[in-house]
C-alpha cells in the first residue's frame, strides 16, 4: 500500500468516525449550553423573587407574610399592597414567559414547578386573588389562564 492509499484510507476513517463524533460533541455542547442558560434564567428570577420578599419584609405592616388578612389597612397601606401585588404578578409573568413551555423537559419542569409553588402560595391569599383581575391588564394570555387556574384550584385552601 502506497502513502497515497494510506492517506485515502485515513480520510475515509476520519469521515466515517470523525464526522459523527463531531456532530455528537456539537449536539452535546448545545444541550449543555441550553441547560446552563435555563439555570441562569432561573437564578436571575430567584434573585428577583428574593428582592421582592425583601420588599415584603420592609412593608411588614401590610402583613403579607401572614396567610390571612389581619385587620383593616389605611389607604396608604392598601396602595402599597396593591403595588407589591403588581410587582409580584409581573415577576410571575416573567417566570411564565421565560420558563414555561407546553412540553418541558425534566429539568425545565423542575424549574417551573418551584414558580408554580410560589403562585399557589400567593393564590391561597384571598386579598391576592381579589386583586388579580385588575392586575391582568396587558399580561400574557397564557399566563393569565395559568394563574387563574391556580387561583381557582387553591381558593378556600388554607395557606
């Protein structure tokens, strides 16, 4: 076998083995990048939720950490509570738009489940459920349907 024949044989081997291997490595890298992007989105959203909870703590007089409404609130308190609910609904919509899909993979479903848990927790509050219709203007229709379903399912359940 001459040197030229060896080179030709080697090129066939590279084509037969190397090309599928390169395609496999490319697909694996793309999946890993996609998973990393999903986790980064989730971490950013989680940070935003933590910031929201700091606002709730700073406004402790609104009793938003309590599962039931306590006493009557002043006009100023009602306005602040409505603003906090608006921030929360906006955050929930962002999570819905960035994380939720009809056919989610296992990892993405896990990420979405924690957001659905947050929504369920807040929808157990009667004052939050009552505020929702006014907060839905301009929101994503899929998100509105999802949170309405959660609100209807959790209505009357203890927090």
